[in-house]
């Protein structure tokens, strides 16, 4: 996602279901947060969980990257007003799993595509 002068974000998919996806967001080696997308017919609801402060232009770049790299591939010709994004300030407190091995977080170099 390299654009002239724009912040470069990498989106690493954690989960995909028939109606939703979760991505970890990276800026170089820094974990920025997560985006949870829920597909409801012709409307897409997104919860953007930011772990660091972004400037308004950086947030706009990130929303554009989410739209171009994820949403447009799901619904290439949907109306932009049908993408509803709620932005939250988040902090990961802990995580838990019954899995026998520790999968850990995907790093910025991981790619699930």
C-alpha cells in the first residue's frame, strides 16, 4: 500500500467467516490496532480499534486502505455510504485460548493471503 507521501499500513487477516473478517493493522513494525468487519447484505459495519494515536490524515489513509484493500474486494460496486465505521481507542489487556500451542500475534511480516 505505498502511495506518494501516505502512511503505509499492512493489514494481516486473523479470521474470515462467511459474514465477517478481523485484521491486525501494522505500520512498519508497530501494531496500530485491529479492524473487525461485519457484512450485512448491502451494508458493511466496521469497528476500528486503535492502539496508538493517529493524526486525522493518518486515520483517513487507514480508512482508505481498509476500503481499497478489503471492502472493495468484498463488494466492488457498493455505495460508500453503506460502509459504517466506528473508531475506538483500545488497549489489549490479555488474550486467552484453549489451544495447546501459543499462536501469538501475527507480526507485520505475516501474510494470510
